[in-house]
C-alpha cells in the first residue's frame, strides 16, 4: 500500500502537470483563434475573456492570465512585423491599462511577464518593425527592478514606465488608458493599485493638456473609485491626482464638483480637502468660488398666482458657499483664509443675507449652509473671540431669519472692527459693489453692516468713516425702506466719531436726517424713528451755530411724532425734543421757547401713558427743558420729581404743577386748556384721562377773577361728552375734573 505522504506528493505533482498542460492547451487554442484574423478587434475579443483572470485576487489565476496573454502578444508581434494593418492597435490603451497593476504584482513571474507584455504592446503599436526605439527598448531594463519586492524600487519602476506611456501613447488612446487605470485603483493587490495610481498621476501631470473634454468623466471616475480604495497610499495618490487635475483645469473641475448634489459624501469632501494642500491652488479655488457666489443667480422667483412669487434656491451658489466651508475645515487652509479674510468674509455674509429670503424645506437649508461655512471660516482664521461672542449673544439664530438677519450684521460689524481692525477697510471695499445690487437682500446686508461699522472706526480713521458715510448717503433713496432705515441709522451713528469731526459732516448728515423724517413710504415709522434718534445723538455733539437755521423746522417736524402709534417713535420724538434744549438759549431762545409752550401739554400728558419707555423719555425731556421754562418753580418741580428711575404719583404732581402754571403762565392758560381738550379724542385712554385731569386742575386752581379768559361752555361740553367714554378710567378722571369746576 502506498503511504499517505507519497500519495499526496504524487497528487500535487500530477495536479501541477495537469494545470500546466491545461494552460498550454488553452494558450495554443487562443493562438489558433487569433491566427484566424490578426486584428485589433480579434485580439480584444480574446483579451476580454482573459481580463477577469488578469484581475483576479488569486495569485495563480493572475499569473496564468498574464502568461497566456504574453504568448498571444508574441504571436501577434511576430505577425505584425509583416502586416502593417495589424499594428494599428486601437485597444492599446486598454491593454496597457490592464497590464500596469500587474507590473508590481506580488508574484515575481507575473511582474516580469507583465513588463514583457507592456513592451510588446508598445512595440507593436508605436514602433516600425526592425527599427530600434530607444525608449521602448529601455523597458527591458525595468525587469531588473521588477525582481525586487521593495516598495520604493517598484515605485520607481512604474514611475519610469509612466514616462514611456506619456511619450508613446497617442492622444486617441490616452483616455482609454486612463479609464482602465481608474479601474486599477481598486485592484485587490495593494502595490498594484498604487502602480495604477502612480501612472495615472504622471499622465495627468505630463499629458493633462490633452484631457479637456474628459475632465468631468475623470473627476467622476476618481470619485467613484475612492469608495473602493482601502490602501492609504493609493487613496492619497488618487486624491493628489484630483489636485493635479484642478491645477490644470480649475474652472471646469470646480464647476463639475459644484454640480454634485448636497449633502456631499465623505469622498467628495475629501476631494475638496485635497485642494487645500497647495496654497497657490487653494487661493485660485477660493477666488473661483467667490466669483461663483458673486455672479450666479442667488435664487429664482416663481410666480404662484395673485401677483405673488415664491423665492426658490439655485444650487450653484449654495454649493459654492458649502465648498468654502469644506475647504476651511482643513489645517492647510488657515493661512490662505487669513490672507483672503476680507474677500471670504464679505462673500459669506452676503450669501447669508440673501439666503434668508429663500423659501425652501430642502435639506440642507441654504441659510444653514451659509452660516455653517461662516463658522468654519472663522475657525480657520483663529477667530475664537468672534465665535464665542456670536454664540453667547445668540447671534447665529438671528442670521437664519429674514426679519432679524440685518440685526445680526450689527454684531458682526462690531466684532470685525474689534478683532480685525486692519481688515475693516478691505471689507468695505469688498462689500461696496453690492450696494448697487438688484437684490434687496444684498443691499440690506451691506447697509446694515455699514450702519454699525461706521461708529466703530473712530476719529483716527476719518477717511474710512467718510467713505462709509458717502456709501450710506448713496442708498438714501433706495426703493427698499429697510435699506433706507439702516442708512439713516448709520448716519446717526456718525455721532460716535465725536467732537469736531462730527461738525465737519454735520450739514450733510442733518440734511439726510430731515429727509428721513419726510419719508413718505415708511409704513411702520422706522425711518422716522431712526432719523429722530440719530438727530438726538448728532445734536449732542455739535454747536448751536450748525443747528440754528433748522432748529424750528426740526421742532415742527417732531411734533406729529408725539402721537404716533408706535411707542418707540414717540419716545424718540420726546428724546429729540429734549436734546434740542441745548440750543434753546442765545439767539434761538425766543423761537424755541414758543416751541416748548406748543408741546408742553403733550409732554405732560404722555408723562403718565402706558408705555414706560415713553414715560422715561418725557421725564428726561422735561428735566432738560425745565431751565428754559422761565419759571423757577416749574423747573424745581421737574428736577425734583421727574427722576427717570423713580415712580411718579401723577395726580398729585399734576395738581401741584398746575398751581404754578396758573401763576407763572396766566396768559397761556386758555392755550393750554384748548390744547388739552384736543387730546379728549386721543387713541389712548390714559392720555384722555390725563387731559381731563389737566383741564380740571388748571381750572380748579385758576383764580375766579381770571376765569373770564376761558371758553367755559366749550370746555364743559367737551368734558360732558368725555363722561360717555367706554373706558372707566377716563370716565372717573373726567368726573374728578368736573368736581373741581363747582365755581363755573
């Protein structure tokens, strides 16, 4: 009986012989098939059946596939020496692309056979029979290096091989070669996939000029293959290939990447990240993205009936803003981001400003993409202070709503000025072109940003402040009232420059403020309120000579605002009137005193209205006006009882005040009463109640011999009608007032 070990040994030997015999038979058969027609097409028909073996994960299968093809190429080369037509090898690219990974195969036999195959393919397709070709002949020398298993030697092998390809492969076959090199990136063998990567990179570097039309396909091919690459070295090389492509074809490459739908997968993000590896290229990429943001339509308007439109997103600027943020995620982007701070910062805040008007539920939202990119940019530039302040002050949520986004720009302006004062001027230059944008959101963003920026630049940067001021003046007639409102606010903020600097611009600013108070399209009185607030601040900085010519005009324009429905407008009006007290002495004393008398009743009545802000504004105004009242007693009461921080018992105060009024301003008593009666029709019940009490206290304290100057019938009739008011408080105050008229 044969021993088990001897039986096994024989079986292995027999098995080996059978396999070798089978391979020899198959090879012979395929050579016979090829000999029926030595043509590129027939060779391809045979080769496509060998390809699965050549690409197999099994060492022996790959070896047999390559050895079989080597014999086929020997036969084909021998025939091509006498048949010129067979040398037109249209499948040169595919054949070379399939062989490159095998040139660094783990199996030495396979490597050597693959190199021989490459040389034969090149000889058949690029050389004349019998004519030496130094470059193709030199491929033989690569066999020596192929006998080494060291990675760096194998790298030099394929690196040199790629140079041969770049010289010998015709343009018509180049894309075919690259297509199969892309497939080689996911070869099962690590060194083999790296070989495909090296050759691919070198071809892109040296022959990239021939690939214009194939750039989108090449980018897509790299993106697709990245998902199947598990060798770190190959993955890195593949991404670097992407960077090389972009350096040669920046615009088409970026355009194609931006066409990819959001959100981007990890491989697409990696393709963006690799672009940050070279500072010069990254700067060009940023400039391209900023140009996309600047020139592309930020959104589209779609009619939805009844004259209304829906604002829908456009994908290109959304992707571009996302790309800026993705690039800023890399450490390599930090220096370039700092260098381009003003350009990138400006583009991102404009994108945020326009994104908030887009009506979309598609994830990710446009505005979220823009704000996330701004966060990444601030991180890349080391702007931790700005990020902390934006977070702690709750600014990020403000950026994501249309009605609050302009307010968020105020925060950004202050933070920019305090953290990066050297970038302020450059940021202004970057934003200024958008002041004439056809999109309201762009103009609103810039003007709101400027409105706060102007008060942070300081007197040491007067030319910049003047530049911002002129930009704001240029939008004072903007079609959008929100833009006009922030223009007025910004001009008012010029007061923060201080002193003589403000006086230098006072004529221009005051004219703009007065125009703002006359704005006919101010539905919520926002522009009027900003104009009055701004005037209050400007008046606190300039001298009487600048104001005298317009003092009475301003006082007359303020008066209607005392009775505006919006509390903030009323408060601003009373504050401004109080500020005018600075100019109530000297040459303007007489005319301004008449204005005080005209508005005196309104100030007293709103001193006890429902809005606490208005009440404080009235208290402060009366304290400022007190010294100009020409009544020491009244001034003393104002200074003593109208502390803004203290509560006021209004009826007692009003009664005591009226005792001084009838004594110090007897000739004005009827004027005050008739003025107060007009407030019986006020829209506010507290004001009507206050008016009734004022009339009652004046008449109740007026000496009887002076009563003849009063239109008693008119007053009593008005009080009688007021007793029918729906408000019980008004009726009660009216009844109290009438109880004081027993002598009438």
